C-alpha cells in the first residue's frame, strides 16, 4: 500500500520496450540504479514495465547504445494530474463560476403558479403579495410561507384555504375559494315559448294549467306558494317551421392570384390617376384604399394618395343536382331552426316538404322544414303581482 502511494506521489510511466537481448538490457537498467517493476514478458523482443517519470530521461543513453525502443503507454500519478489541472485551470474556474451563478439564481423567486382560481383574478393575488413585500427577485430564505398564507386569508375574504410551496424558483400558490350560496329566487313560473304542455310536475306552488293545455309565451303556469317560491318541471311540445331554397345553378367565383395595382392622387373631390383607367382584366375584384400625404397634429391638406388593386377572378357556372340542391336547402332551414331550440331539448319528429315553384320554373328547389321538440318552458318571473 505504501509503495502504491509512493509511486502515485512521484509519478510513473507504463512503457513498452522492444529490441534484441532485452534481458541483458533490463539488467543494465538495474545496474544504472533505475527501478523497474511489474515487468511483463510479452515476447522475446517485447517487454512491458513501469518506472518513475524522473528515470525516463536516464534511459536515453542506454537506448542509443542498445538500439532499443521505448514507447510510453500511460502516464499516472500526482505530477501528471497537477499538470492537467494547471492546464485546465480556466476551464475549472468557468465551471465553478457557472455552478456558483446557478446556485445563486436558484435562491431567488422568479415566477408564480396559481392553482384553484375560479372567480378571483391572478392580478388580485399578485397585488396582495406585493403589499406583503413579495416580488420577483426576492431571496427565498427571506419568505415565511406560513405567514404569507395567513396574510392572504386575512386580505381576501373569498379565500377559505391557502397553501404555498416552492417548485425550484417558482412559488406555487394553491387556493380554495369560498362557495357562495345563491339566495332562493322567488316568483311565479311563466311560459318561455308557445307550446302544448306534455309534462307537468309541481314541486311547490299552485298550477294554473294541466297536461294537454296550449300555452303562449309569458302565460303564468304556476303561482308561488305562501313562502313566495314556485318550483315545477314543465315540458311542452313545440313546433318550429322554416322555409329555404337552393338554386340548381350557381356561380362560383375563383381568384386566379393575378393582380395589378394602380396609383393616383385625390385632390379634394378630383381623382388624378397616374395610368390608364381601363381595367386590366375582363373579370376582376376591385379594392380601393387611400392615405393622406400630409398630416400634422390637427392640420391636414386635402391631398390623398390612393391605390386601386385589381384582382383577376373567374366566374364559373356550376350545375347542382336535385339531390345536392335539396341537401343545401335542408341545411339552411335546419340551421335557422337550431338557433331557437334550447340546448338539451328532445327532437321528437322532423317533417320535410318540397314546395312547388309558383312561377313554374325549375331553377331552384324550395322546401318547408318542420321540427317537433319537447322542451322545458318554465321561466321564473320575479316580483309577481298576481296578475297574468
């Protein structure tokens, strides 16, 4: 163990020795007082051994006399390690500096993460944190998270629970908002649409209609009870009707991508063009724009630079089959009806009728679409006075 420590302290080399009569050569090395150890016989003209680095230069005279070759395979020991460290001192200093900056940077607050917010805005939380002296760039060790949690609960009554934690340089603010109980709304139930009552279940109050009755929008359906509340499940059958048409021939406008720009000046109401006014294309779309040439504060001259951009288009005639025209007309009618149907309503039946053209031409398809739904039509009318 002591020899290994000594070898490492002084520094040693692992060498390959090649040549003739190597046994005699190694004996001469020992006679010169040069220490070799762990000598390994590889072949009659090839040996491998270890020696101190300071003894390597003492081999040179013997090598010249014996015409042997020595090659360094490996360098080991403290002197070589120190040399490498000295050569890379700036690299090590740079690494240490980066580690120091990284460690220093992770000691500060750089960002926030908010969780559990529903009605409270993040800006509100940030304002309260700034009031408490918490801002980006502050040292993490200067923050007492429990004290901040209590401060948030005191300053924002809408918060029922707060938990702050660190995720690296990010401060995570996890909040639970108080659930506000809405006051019970009082009043009578009226019809939101015209329809035929299909289902009536009164939970509280007095019903003025029964199943099978036809009601109109705004009609009182259930009167409130003694406590002023009216609750019921009221569904009605409602019919929607829409008419639509779709042509059998349509014009399709295609932009070819070609365009040409013309410039001019507008003096008051007079236009002065820099080029001819003849359109460059047979079919085109024209876009005009203008800009005042001189304007300063509230002063402007009646001179404008205007631009006319001609975009070439192609108008194609497209023939629709009767099936396609019928489909398009149905889509139009259905889109119009769906705007009035409440979400969650049940569609019970659909009736479609193709309408004959009164002018006896076959250029378009006309239809009438009727949809029957079942919807909840109960609507609360507050401050009910007792009159329908």
